[in-house]
C-alpha cells in the first residue's frame, strides 16, 4: 500500500465528510484535471445555472476586480486555455507534486447547505529553462450542497495572497 505525500492527503478525511468532499473537489480533482487539461473531469463540480467568477487580478483593491466570468462557458474556456499552456510548458520537476505542495485548503466554513472555501497558493514550480513559475494567489469558492454532493456556485479568485498587501487595517505592516 502506497502512502500519499503529506501535501496530497485530505486533512478532513477522517473527521469531517462534508469538508473532505469539498477538499477533494477543490484540491485533488482540480489539480489532477488541470495537469491533464481535462475539463470533463471537473465539469460536474459546478452549478451551471447562475455560476459566475470574479477575477481579482492579484490586486488588493476590490475596486479593480472584474466580473471576468459571467457564466460557466467563459470560465471553462479560460481554464482550458491555462491548462493547455501549462501542459505545453517543460518543467524541471513534477508539476503535479509542485502544485500540491503550493496549495492549502484548510479553512472551509459551512452553514447549512452553503460553504465558503479558502484555497491558497504559495509556492513555485521549477521550469526546464531555469526560471520559476510562481504560484501566489488565493481564491474564495462559494459552494452548495446538492443531491449530487457539493458543487461550486461561484468564486472570487486570483486574489493577492495575503489579501490586503500584508498590512493590518490600521496601516501597520505585518
């Protein structure tokens, strides 16, 4: 029996089935599908009717964020574009393992049949040309529990990590 690396282990598996399902959807299934550029592997993870996605552009000021994905089609097309570009990149390490190492989903608030999941990226992937692909942003996923399980209803993504540019509300730097 093989043991998963720590970054690939679902931290909620033993004690919390709802959070474990959300983690599996937003981390394991998403990473595996992205690396394979396989939208079909994740397309059923969305509530299509009413879905939208906000793009924060990695900027701390919400006045600059945009409704870049008014529907699932726009998001699917961008997801596939990024996944195909990623697949065509030569890496000096296992990119799947590097994405898992960079990904954290530890905060999931559940209230009734709704959830907010805080997925954060902080890491890098070494490219074959010697450069680094820096992964540093976060996404808030809004989910709903349906008869078919947890689904993504919308998200606010590509937010800075940390949000707020590293300052406290009083202007003091962390």
